[in-house]
C-alpha cells in the first residue's frame, strides 16, 4: 500500500530541482494517520454489481483517509471522486449524482474556479489489475457538522472512472464512464 497524492506539474518540477525523492518520502508515512477516531468501510462494486474490493474511510487529525483496495480492474490511471449520493446502482452509477460540492465550485485542482470537496488525486491500477492506495482529504468528513460531511441524509459514494481526471474540465475532469462504486450511508 502506498500513499497517493496530487502533485501538480509545477510542484513536481520544483521538487525535482531540489533533488528530493518524493516517492520515498510518501511511503514512510504510516498507513493509519494519527488520531483516527472514526472508521467506516464499504464494498466496492463494479458495473456488473460484483464486489471487487473495499474502500475504507478514517477520520483523523489530518483529515479523512481514503484507502482503496481492489482487483480485477483494467490497468492504468483512473479518476476517483466522492459523489454526492450514497447509492451505487450498476451499471453506470448515475445514481451517485455529481461530485460532492457543498461550496458550489467547479471541478478540478487546476481549475481557477475549483475544486469540488469530492475531488481526489488519480489512482494507478497496476499491471495485474490491482490497486491498494491511501490518500487524505481535508475537505470531506465523517463527523456531522464538519464541512464536506459524508453521511448526510442521502449519504455519499466513492466512484472510480474508466480514465484519468485531467484536473480541470468541469464537471468531472473528462474521466469517462463510472466503473466502480462504494456507498457510504449513516448506519
Ligand atoms: Cu466521479
Ligand atoms: Zn469534481
């Protein structure tokens, strides 16, 4: 399992210039962030409705951890977002609605009018079709009253798309069809 982060082209160049080895740094970070108070796990299902993995959310001091573990995906870079409704109806997962966006912004980390609370960095599925990655977001929360609260009355969903997010095209980064989904709702 590796940490996955968003690094803009400018950041990458800057870090390369300093001779920093960002890849190695990221991997030293422990799996669970310190101070995890709440955790919630949900099955990740594909367009056929089959369970292909899990998504684990952990609320910590540094934000909410999102860990995705799955297999049987097409290899490559794929978009992953938090969508506004916690209902995963295959095959197209249109039931999840748009990206979680309580602040009424546009899509994408590189969009001057962006970004959505539900936007996340792309994941990379390996040659075997597997993925095990964790990132952290300060814009979503499992705690009621916090900005980006996930377990409101219609819940939310973590959705994987067929292609990569370009981080700028509104409303979904030109990332193609929705191929996998994990729903999160208040128990
Ligand atoms: Cu999406
Ligand atoms: Zn978005």
